[in-house]
C-alpha cells in the first residue's frame, strides 16, 4: 500500500469545494464507498428535519451522477424528508479511489468510530485496491486490531454473513467467534442456527458451547450441520409453545449431551433423580463434572452416629427403590 503521505501529495490539489447539489442527481445505487451499518438515516432524520444537514456530505463527480464518498445517513435522511437540494463537498472525477476510501474510513474513525461489521465491510472494500498482506499490516492497526491473519479472516467472514447476522453482531447478541464459524455454513443451516439462538436467547458463552457441541456431534455422527439442525427433536422444540426459553435450552443441551455421551448422560440423569430423592434426608450424590472419572460420591450430613444410622437405613431404602 502506498503510504498515506504519497496519497496526500498526489491528491493535494483535490481539496473539495462546496456546492449546492440536487438530490436527484446523486447516485444512491453506487455503493463503492458504503461501509455504514446499520443505516443512520432514521437516527439522523429528526436532526436533519430540525436544523438541516450540519456537516456537508462528500461527493465525487462521475459519469452516472454524483458518487457518495461519505455522508450516506445524512443524504438518505434528506431524501426521505423530500429535500430538493443540499450543500455538499465535491471532489473532482480524478480523485484517487483508494484516497477516497481512506477519507471515508478516517472520517468515521475520528468521529463516531466503526463497529465490528463496519470494520469488516471496510476491509472488504480495501481488497479492491491493495493486497491482503498490506491490509493486515497497515489497515488492521488503524481499525484498532492487531496485525494478525486471524483478525483479517474474522472480518472477512463477518462481511460475508448478511444483515440478519450483522444485526446480532452489532447488538452484541452474537459471539464473534461463532459468527465467523457461521460463514462456513450454507444459508439454510445458518438461518436455522440463528433461529435457535433467538428462540433460546442464549448468552454469548452458551452460544459458543452450543456450537462446539454441534460440531462434536457432526464429527461423531458424520452428519452435516444442516441434518442435525433439522432433527425432529430440534424442530419440535422450536415449535413448543407451552414451555419457557430456559426450559427449551435445558432440553436442548440435555439432548445434545445424551447424543454425544449417552452412557455419561444417562448416569448424570440417574444421579439427579437420586439426589432429589435423597435431598430431604440431608444427603446428595455427585458425579465427576468432566465425565472423565467413572465415579460417584455420596455425601451425608449428620450430627451423631445415631442420626447417621437412622439416615443410612432410610438412604438404603430409597436407593433400593431407585435401583
């Protein structure tokens, strides 16, 4: 990538001039420099309605009208409010495209900042002008990210996901690591997985656990994500109306655990049933939470040997009924 200084020297004479531009002559179809998500038009509409556009948008004269460099939200708000014309900063046609993209990124970074989706969209735009290596070395640090290939691939994956996923990423309702893995799924499976997340209202950490369990089950069973996500159990669970999302979540994780480790899952369920029965006797059963040790532990609370003897008799009777 050519250093910013060289770009500035090449474009030093391209200082934008202010002009009154008719809205109808602005090309809203050209998304060359568009990196805003979500649209800011709704947010800005009331402000533009009250006092107009305070900071003029930046445009570039092209063969198909005026190309938007920056100020999409302001221009969309003005158009929705039926403004006929608006004062804009105007660059001439010879303005360097990479220079224009740098202007867009710098304006946003120094004003409101860029969210994760916008950083992903910016990286995808830069790939039209410079190499991936240059993006990693020069652009990622400017976006507040370490110059590592991992972050580059993460942003590339996010840029490919589409609005349904972007909405969750921006709202911080989707684990970014899960978001990047979603890029590997076909669209149908992706939508199915997102439906699960929304229906179950999973936390960021539980989203990752769910993904890892599904991944493990896919490897173990040889089934694709699509086939697992369309299992009858999951379909029935999503359609169930009479239980809470917490209950649905518990059912799903129990089902996955049984699929992945049927023997351990059965033992855990048996231990839970026994624990409930023994709780009133001041006793409980624990198993190794990692599932690595084939051991259970019985814990009994008592104040005297006589009490222990009495409880032990009752515990043996309870165990006999359960076994």
